[in-house]
C-alpha cells in the first residue's frame, strides 16, 4: 500500500464517523424516548387498573359482591342469570297465562332508584352501590268494555184489593262485560247499574174507626150525568167518575161540572176496548188518548184509570206502568148494565156494603135510568148505617 492509499483510507473513515456533538444528541433523544415509554407504561397500567381491572364492592339483594369497575348492570345480570328473577307473565282476563314472559320487565334499582331497562347496558356501578333485582309483575291483557242491558223484573200483586198502585217503576240494569283483546274471552264484572223491579201492589183500605164507601160511575159522561150530579149535590155525597175519553170530548160541560162540584174524575180509556188483546203500542196509544181527551175537555191531568171490564193484568202493567199511578177496580158490582131494576141495584149495594168498599155503577154507555132511580135510596140508606162518601183518591190516602 502506498502512502497515497493510506491517506485516502484515513480520509474516508473520518468522513463517516459522526462528530462527538451529534452522538450526544442521539443519546439524549434515546433517553427521552425511554423515559416517555416508562411513564406511559406506568400511566397506562394505572388507567387499566383503575378503570377496568379493579374490583369494587357492591351489594346485590343484600349479598356483598365484588365486581370489575367497568361492569354494567346488564353485564351483572347476564353473569348471574338475572339473580333467579324472571319477567312477569301476560295473563288473560280470566287469570290464565297467555305468555310466560309477556308481563312487566325485571325491575332493577340502583341505590333505590329504578334503572330503565333501556339504560341497563350503559349504567356502570360505583363503590358500595346497593343493587336490588326483582321479578317483573304479571300483567293482564288489554280489554274492551261492553255494557249489556239486563231487563228489570216485576213484583206485581193484583189480588189484595181494588186499588192497584204503582209503588216503583221498573228500570233496566247494565252489566259490565270485559272482552280480552288477545284471548277474546269475556268476563262478567257485575252490575254497573242494578235493575230495579217494577212493583205494583193492590190493597183495600179499611180506615179504623170510620165507615167509608166510594161510589164510582163508569162510561160517562152522557145525558144521564147531570141527573146523577144533581142527586149527589142534593145529598152532599162525593163520587168518582171514570170517564171515556171520546165521551168526555162530547160532554165537556158535564166533565167540568164533576170537577167543580168536588168529585174525582179519572180515565176509563179512550174508546173502551178490551185491553189484554191490544199490542203494546196500541195499548199505550189508547191510554194516552184517554188522558189527553180528559185534559182537553176539562183541563184535568190525571194518571188514574179504571181499565174497561177491569181487564188489566201483569202484561199490561209491564207495558204501561210508566203511564199510570193507579188502576181502580171494585169490590161491589151492582151489575146495573143488566138493567135488573132500581131495587136490585139498591140491594146489591146495601147488602154488600163494608168499610172501604168501592161500588161499581154507570152514568153512561147505555140506558142508565135505573141508576138514576136507585141512587137517592142508596145514599140515604148508607147514611143511616153511618157511612161517609169518599172519592177513590180520598180512600187511597186512608
């Protein structure tokens, strides 16, 4: 090797060897990197421990437990099979199970506050949290409500006297029915409104310490009514007139006179039909028309009637009780319509007279001359026996 070669080699080595100053900076940088890595590792380890690996004490259903600090309540439940709790069941409206898990969700509380099911996955626990887990509540299926009409019953007694009185009107009831939306089952929930029976009672007043009798006249007014009213006025006796609506319209003067002189006027229907053979609507129209004609003739408003022939049974009461307060029969029938003679009419009354009796006679509907002839003697002889003459209204209050 020549001297020139040595010189070239030395020159090359000197050109690649870093200067002392640059090597120092490299050492500093490496030291800084090492320091950063060391600090970072320590910080990361602390973070990992403090926020992920550390176990914290909690209480679940009064049992102490340790859980990782990053656990959510949803994780806690999954890891412990929901602590043996279950969702509520869905029941039909009869109480039978439709869906074993169709009821309320499991109820979770954290420190006494309910945690919504939608927030279980995002809710972390803290040291000494108190967690309670309860089974969900059973839930009954939704339902619709239907109200069924229950027809009212009847308590009608027509066998204890001539005065048949409405004591209570019938009223339909309502039953509440639940219908399950899913099961379609029906459950009777009882009455939302109880039915009210129609109550009609019959009686025969017998006022103690008195002798009273009610003379009644049917089928008027007619040309005989004034003569009968004259006799009643002369004798100072009061009576009750059951007038036919169409006749009242023909004899309004007599109708008004009856009322003016203190007698009672009531209806005997409008056209005198046999009521049990009439349909409901026809019967109701007949009764209303009779009352209307009395009102038009005299201004009288009444809800008292004597049914033609006394024919008014349970079915008629069920159909028309709301139109009437009373239906009046009799317990002494003179059978004057047979024209038996004035003396026979007189004797029929006197031989059967009793305290509280209701006597049936007529002032219309045919030849009533025998009634006119018999009436003075009937009144005189009853007075001799101590009888007072009262209207049906007066008798009913005794």
